[in-house]
C-alpha cells in the first residue's frame, strides 16, 4: 500500500510539472502572437467553436478569442498581412463581436482587441462605434433586400472570396 501511495504521489508530481510546462508554453505563445494577458474563455483558432448569435440583430460570428480580464469579456481578432493600423472593416468586425458577446453573456463589453503582426490595438466599443455598427447592419440589410450590391474595391482576390458575390452586379472576375 505504501508503494502504491508513493507511486501516486510521483505520478501527481509528474502531471503537475507537465501542466506547469504547458501553461508556460501557452503564455509564451500568447505573448509571441501579441495576445494580451487574460484567461482565454473561447477560441476559434485551434478547434472549431460554436458561433455566437444575436437574435436582436440576426447576426452571428466567431471571434478568434474571447479573453476574460478583470471580470470583463473582451473579443480578440488576430489579423495577418501588411496592415500597420486598424482597418475600418476590421474595427466593425470587432464591434460586431462586442455586440455578440454582450448578448451571449449578458455583460457590458467596453472594448475589443485587434492584433496586427503581434501588435495589439485596443478598440473602444463606445456609443459612436456602436451607432456606426448598427447603421452599417441596417444598410447591409437594406441592400440585400433591394438585391443591388455594388463592388467597393478593385481587388480580384477579394472579389473571388466575397460572401456577397451572388448579389454583386459588378464582379471583377
């Protein structure tokens, strides 16, 4: 019985050391990617996550991460590419995630984080951004109902991947 007890203690020590090593590895990876401190409570990057859904806005989405920090839930969206400053479309995407988190968790979301090439940018979800997001949602719904959606770029790759392609009357390719 004593040997069995010692074996259990040794196994517990090995598992504890392994858990500390994993936690340290995750922390280093978060820092390397520019993800701020906080507990990751949701992620869509390493495993497919359930989309968040807003009944009020008939909107769904999956942020890359949701961090819990200081009792608040913050969406984090990681972007790759050559951007050096937050892009308006990305800001609105992040604002939509703030809205979805508010409805899903029943909490106020003060901000979200955009990460460009490991550099985090805090985007405040203030009344002005909330109004702009709601206005864009209304405009998009109106355009979808009208069946007339115009292209707003000259990028063939973007055109090919566009979710509005079936409605667009001015496709590049």
